[in-house]
């Protein structure tokens, strides 16, 4: 579709798209003390901007703003269309409350009604 546009205009449009995508995304990857913005996230991995993305390997954590979403093991990366794509070897959602050491009854009331 944009093949008829000059190269400078195409590059400008691509940079504008990346900037808008970076601003709209609150997702970020924490690698130790370093924080990197996530452009895309899917079931099998995530993508960062290739210009400032490191070669991540091993344990990373994914946050949505200040909310901790996932703990992940990242195993591979490749460059595609200005993005560095990482794949999960393992990822697990982080629980928002501590684990229970007992079984909750199935007929437990949801709320108590006043008399």
C-alpha cells in the first residue's frame, strides 16, 4: 500500500507508528534493575523495540504499570521488522493473594445477609 511513497515518508510513518505503540502500551519487562517497554505480548512471547532491546536470556518479569503479571523464562530472540521478538520457555501468572494452605468449602456463602 505504501510502496508508492518516498523512502523518507515511509520511515517517518513507521517511526510515528512505533512511537504511538510505545505510548499506548503500559506493559514493561523488568530484567533486574533495567526496565524495557513491551510493544506486543502474546501467549508464546513478547516483542521489544530492536533499537534499544538487549539480548535477554533467563528470568524476567512482566508488569502492567505497577501490577506484576508474569514471571518468565526467555529462551530465544530474533529481529523482525524493527522489533526484537522473544519466546517464552516458561511463563506463569503471578497470584494477587497468598496461596491457601486449606481447602475452601464449595458451599461457602459469597456475602452475609443482615437480619
